[in-house]
C-alpha cells in the first residue's frame, strides 16, 4: 500500500520571517486578513509584530481573539460567525496550537458548511474542499500546528478533546520566526518544547512510522535535545533550534500519527485544563518504559539522538534505559514535574482511561493496549 506524505506548500524560517507575510499576501492576491490570535498575545504585543507588517504594507485585516488555551467548540462557532462578518479572504493564525487549531476549524467550516456542527469534524472528516487559505505564525516551539493536518478542539460539554485529522486544513504558508517566540516565559518554553520532543519520539515509534518519517523524527530529537535547555534560558541559538526542531517533528508525525502519550494527555487538558506540553512531558518516560518491548532497536537511535554516547556497546536493555533516562534528565533540567499527583484526582481515573482509550491517537501506539493498561499507567504516575 502506498504511503502518503503531506507538507506545506511554502515555509519561511529564521529571524524576520514574518516580513514575508506581506510578500505572500500580495503574490496570492489576497485582500483582507482574518487574524486569529489569543488575548494574551495581543496584550503582550506579540500579535502586534505581525499587525505592523500588515499595516506597513497597507493590507486590511480584522482581529479575532476569542480563543482559549484549549480552544472550545464555542470558540470555533464564534470565529465562523466573525469570519463571515469580516468579509476576509484568508486567515493569519498567530500563536501556539490554540490559535492555529481554531483557525483550521474555522477555515474548514467556512468552505465545508455541511460540517457546521463542530463535533462532526472529529476523527478523519470527509470534507470535500480545502479550507480558507491559512498563513500560520507559530509563537511557541512545540505543537507544529503550522505544518500538520491535525487540530484539537475541546468539547467542554462532555469534558473531552476531539482530535481532528484533515489534509484540507494544512496552512498554505508557515512563517517560523524565532523572534516571535522570544517572549515566551520559561515554563511555557519548557512545556511546549517537551510537546515537540513527544511528537518526535512517538512519531518515530508509532505503528505507521517508515523510512521517510524516521528521517524527520530522528533529526528533530537531535535538534530538540541540543536546543531546549538553551531555549528555556532564552538564548538565540536555543530559540532558533527549537523553532526548527519542532517544525521538523511536525513534518513527520502529521503523516504517521502518535501514540498513547497523547491519548493520555488529551483528557487531562479537557478535564483539568492541564497545559498539553506539561501532560505529555510527565507521561512520556512512563509510556516509553511501557512501549519498550514493541520498539525493536529504535531506542538505541533515540538515545544517540538525545546525546547518549556508547550505545553501540550497550545491550538492548541498557540502551532502552539510556533513552528513557535521557528524556527524564532533560525534563528535570527544565523544571517539569515528575508525577501527575497534583493534577489527577483518583476518582477520575476510570473516566480518563476510557477517554484515552477512545482517543484517535491510541491506535498508532506501537504496543496494543487496553483500558486496564492505561488505568495502571495513570495510577503509576500519581
């Protein structure tokens, strides 16, 4: 069976990349931008960096900021209504996964109105038309939403996250500018960076992984392991490395899927509003231990990419432990908690485990699992 691989049409990388927004807007004949960006980014002047580019080029725009950190069905519905009022012809999404995911859902519904019920987009939606053209400007180095065909929307009514997969939602242009990430606080940099590492590791060991995706994921692990500590300390090299590393990870996992780290993290975000990167970072080493027996020799190459030396002389048990320990050490160094003790309530574990089992990422896990297995994993993290 043929393996499909989908990437952006165009991406710009490096300091000052956002200046090319005006170039691309004019080249494509767009007239008015619908700018999706959350209220915090607007308040702290991050969004203004892009708005200044638009104003200097005399490009019309309207701003939509009703976007929560874990964007909801209501955020999308309100955005659809505002887009129609704005009479815009493309979207500029500025932010982390929250803003870009919201933009994707809005853009899909505008061009596929039969999916106006946001819940109908969950899973692999059979949309017919490409979404409204999206220019994506990430402000965090983690989700890689600017290069993926995935987005996640929270169903607040049912306390669950909906993973939506649609090749029609991929942004047409990504502007990966490390200067847009320079104001991220340490905690957010750490969390989103571990999200990117989780994408790379899960994408590398998922059932759908193959040679082309492996190439992206191993390089992403290498760059992230070398850059994340520096990014947390706000060094230019660290920021630039993370901007690229998370993007490369996105190029891979978007095409082959993830696993139960994400399945277990999603319900924590839906039920407790836990930051997605924090949830992934806490869960990742434990699930790596659980999955190890189903990964062949891949942990050897994860360990090497994480900077571990001497793996060629290690036994399988030794290099698997070395890979897991390297992930734990990175997480510890950047201040990520080691357990879910302060997040999860014991009485919620049954709901969380069932939600994780039902999650769209679970089938990609390298080791077949069950609700009972996931229950034990949650319990072991308390």
